[in-house]
C-alpha cells in the first residue's frame, strides 16, 4: 500500500519507516561532504602530483595532475551507465530493495574506508577505491529514492523530500565538524595533514556503513508491481528502459533538463575544493570551515525552500534556484585570490539554494514515474545526481587542460544552468504528471 492511499496523518508503521528513510540521508551525506566535496579532491590531486613524472604529467596519457580528480569523477559516472539501469530494474522486478540498499551501501562504505591506505603516490589505488565507492553510492541511492512514492502522498512529497535532505545536512555537518577539529589539531596530535585527511576519509566510510544498518532495519520491501521482462547487460537494460520511456516524452523532457542543471550543481559541489585550493590559494581549514557553514545553512535552506514550494510550487522554486546558481558561478569567477570573507559569503548563498534544488527536483521527478517503475526511472535520475555527474567535471577538466585556468573552468559551467533552466521553464509539468498516470499535487 502506497502513501498515496494513506490518510493525512501517517500511522505508526509509516512514521517509523519515514524515520528510517530520513536516516539514510544522514548516513550517506558524509560521503558527499567529507569525501567528495572537501577532502578527497585536493588530497588525491596532491597524491597525483607526488607521482607525476619529470615532465609534471601522469603516465603515458600525459594527464595533468590538476585534472586527475575531475577525470576520475567522470569515469565513475560513465561506469554507472552499466550499473544503475540494472540496479533499478532488479529492484522493481524482485522487490528486494532492502537487500540491494544494504549491499551497495556497505560495499561503498568499505571502499571509502579503504581510502585510508591511499598515500605515497598511490593515486591509482585512490582512483579505484573512489570509483567503487561512487558507483556503489549511486546504486544505493537509486534504491533509496524509489521509496519516496511509498512513503508520501503527492501533496506531501516536497515536504518529506526536503526533510530527508535537511536530516542529511545535519549528519554531514556533525561529522564534518569533527573532521575539521581533527584536521586543525593534527600537529598537536602528532599527525601530518595527510594522515589526518586519511583518517577523515576512513571514518566517513565507517559512519556511512554503521547508519545504513539502522536504515535497513526500519524500511520494508513492497509487493512487486512489475511483472514479466528480464534484465540484461548495462547497455541492453539502458536501451530497453529508454524504449519504454518513449511512451512518456514529458518525463524524458524533465530528465533532460535535470541532467543538465544538476551536472552543474554536482560539479560545483565536487570541484569547489579544487578551485578554492588551486586557484584561490585557500588552505584546507578555510575550505572545510566553509563547507561546514554550507551544511548548516543548507538545513534552513532545504526546509525553507520546501515551504516556498508549498506556496508557489516546486517548479518555480527550482527555477529561482537555478538563477541563483548562475549568479554564484559569475561571482566565483571574480573572487580575489586569498579572499576568505568573499569565499564564505559565496558559500552561504550556495547553502541556501543547494538543498532546495536537489530535494525539490527529487520530489518533482517522483510525480513523473509510472507506477511500479520507481527504481528503474530513478536509475536514470541518479546518473547525474549527488556528485555523480560526468559532463560537468569533463567540461571543467578539459577547460583547465586546454587553458591552464581554473577561473575559465568554473565559468564554463554556466551553460549547464542556463540550458537546464530553459528546458525546465518550457515543460508543461501538470500535463507531464497526468500523462505518467499520476495525480498532480495542488501546487506543482
């Protein structure tokens, strides 16, 4: 029985399950904050620089160490094209979502914990572990998202999704505060900065794994709504699902808009650390403090924009956020080197719009999925979600590779927000919901 069939006041079992669902945002958010956003980008870049040859390049490909992390991030998402469609199809056809969530999350947590051993120029080990962790992160998130229609009726999804994102920001902020304290106290504790970073990466993996156990204990599998058919290879399943999605062109329209603007969002989140350290000359403590502030501000931002969406609709609210993201990139291009106050001001704006953009996009898409296809459709959604985008990092990395300028690399991302805004603004959202066989919420 889905949440759409429940009364306005959720019963005890549904409330218990919602708590479990929120808790996975708490569990996984540390991978985005401490690992992908703050520590791993600059750290893996420094490890790659140690391993560079006399010409300052990596291996026979001649890769600039400054581009290494963005290329690794892009590769991890290209690999997800093979994994995520199969994950979604298996989840929908077997109904074993709890088992799939547990398996992928714990694999990702183990790989993340293994980043502790990345040192002394072992940039290939770091890349391998991150690729495994990021693919697992994406696959687990596909399954996790697919519970949303079961846990919230159409008019409640913006609120429930925003609350989940806010809980995630609380968890990410708490562990990041601990990590910041450890990093700043490294010398007094007898640790090098590199050793402190490795401890931060490992404990993020342990946090992710431990709280996943709590999540899985609260969530329930649902009866299988999809019958027949079979899953195939990654590309085969991708082609099969795309053929089925052609019956819902407006759903594909939304996905196209989302894949564009979210590529921009995720690239800013994932590579802001590299930009701050390499171009602006800010040290790790300033960067970590800014990201911590983003997490705290984002709690209010996610909840506040959820209320804005309740009044004006999620679509208009997301469009407003995209305008703010474009302004952020333009401001970042003109940031002065070493200007800590300017960097913090820009980080505060990011915090206000980051959670709302992602939480409301997640709930909007839930209205555009035909019943019984939740995990499979969220497989496509997740390909560009939460630090798993590839076009943005590729554009960033290539721009830097060709120009040697991180400022030109960051401003190149504006095109993703402009194009995404244009597509979303022209989408007839209410008609898209009806054509997917769902009931539109009052405010859309």
